[in-house]
């Protein structure tokens, strides 16, 4: 079982910044990818940014140049630095981690989601 704990959401004015964190814990053998998704009321959940084990990252077009995803492999933690926030960035942000749980002698794939953290950007 792999658990994710998110932090860093809140209320900020347009143009401001926030940093989200997501720490994974539990029976983790390896992590392949870590990402952030968001869901605004009435909308589907969408990918914001994702980073794989080699460090390559991809971003939604709407956040390119404003958001930066990074990871600390030693801490099994992923971050999302959000700058120049806009009201349309308002949503619940969810962390997602894909990998393998268990050990070298036996592992199975997992995909875990965080509980979500609210980000509200006022105009």
C-alpha cells in the first residue's frame, strides 16, 4: 500500500505563487512517474505536469512557462511550483504516483492518488 500526502494549497491573488508538495510513503520499490492533475468544478480532471524517473517532464500548454514540476527521489516527493497564477488555475490539485511496490524479490505495479488540495486564485 502506497499513501500520498499533499500540502501547499491555498488562496492567492492573481499573479502570485504557490508551491505544492506530495510525499509518497509505504511499500515502495520504485517510482516511475509522478504527476499533478487538477479538476475544476464541472470539468474533467486534467494533467497539469508529469515527471518521469529520468527527470523528463511534460506540461499542459496552459501552464507552460509558469509552472515547474520537480522531484526528490530520496524523499519520494514531487513538487509543483506555480508562478504567475491566474483565476483559471483555480481547482483541486491531485498528486499521482506510478511505480512498483514490494521488494526486489517480488513487486507489483501501483498507481496512487492523493486526497487533493484546493488552489484558489482570486482576480
